[in-house]
C-alpha cells in the first residue's frame, strides 16, 4: 500500500507574495519525510495462542475416613440414580493410602504439565480435607473451561491382579464423552505402556474399561478419563506406588498422555 504524501506547506508562498528578495534568499523548508509504508499483513497482530487447561482430580481425600456421614450422603450419579458423596479409597497392605498416592502423583504431573505451558486446575489442593463429592468432581471440567479432565486413582483388587486400566464413560451422555474421551483414554493408555506399565489383567480390554457406574465420569462435559494406576493390594505394585520413583513414573506417563492428546490435530 503506498503511503499518502503530506501537503506542501503554504507559508513559503505567502513570503514570496510579500518580498521576492526574501523568497530568493530563503526558499521554504523541505517538508518532513513521509512515514514508511506498512503492509496490511504487518499491521495485523496475531492473537496469542490460547493456553490449554487441564483439570486433574486426585481421587478421595485425606480426612474422608473421619467424616463417614458427610461422605456417605447421597448425590446424583449422573444417570438418574444416586451414589455416596465420596469414599475413603483403598491402601496397600502396609497402610500406604490411595488418597496420598493420588495427591502426590497429581502434584508431580502438575509440574510436568505446567512446564509444558499448560494451565492446571486441581480439584483438591491438599490431602487433609473431605470430598469434594463425586458429582462436583465430575462438573469441575466445565467450571474450569477445561480441554481435558483426568482423574487419578489406584485400585484395591485381589493380590494376584495387576496392571493399570483407563475407565471411560459408557454409554456416552454427551459428545465430549464419546470420541474425544476415547481418544484421551487411548493417549493415556499408550503413554502408560511406554512408561513400562502393563495393561490390567483383571478388568477392561487393551487397557481400556468402559464404565457407566462412575459419577465423576457421568457428570463430565469435557473429554474425561479415570486412570486406575495399579492394584495396591498386589505386592509388587504396592512397592511401586509406595516409592517416590514409582510415583514419578506414573506422573510422567500421565502428563505425557495428556500432552499427546492436546497436540493431536
């Protein structure tokens, strides 16, 4: 685009009309240089890319066992029934609790995701409270405007059972619970496999477990998955979840799965 040139000043012509000698001796000053041309493309400032938002839900809570009436009250299960507000979770035979495991894994995954430019919203920010209830947890993704919701748990099955599985809402109650949640589940499954963790040998198929009984999944309106990281009653997996190194491995795998999902076209 060519730049508009400024109009020539009229003051010099006025002086000429008054005194020809003065005009001959002192010509009018040169006009200021025009501003440089700016192309339309350069004038448009591209908006900053939107920061992805991930909700991480550390299962259960540290004081649930001390408040049985509160966590036992009934809340909507998302499919027309009701469920307990929350539960105490499970533990290893040595007493290491699921709520402590999930809270630590989520804290570690938060560090990894934040370093990658993701804004992480936590359903609970300490391990000494009660709840929140499962229906509130399920709605946390919508409240945060999240792109992804991942709930972190560990199982309490028979000692011979082992492996992780990814629980997904089924049948889906809205579009986000359909293909987007399945894609998220597959990304998490593949990342856990890459981290050296085996698929569950007692629940689900190929590491994925469709579920209709989990209120946290039923209430979700964003892509959602629940990771059952391990069986805490299995001696080998109990040792893994009880170690900082093991929890870091789970956190790294979960964060990698979320980042893979976010990066997909």
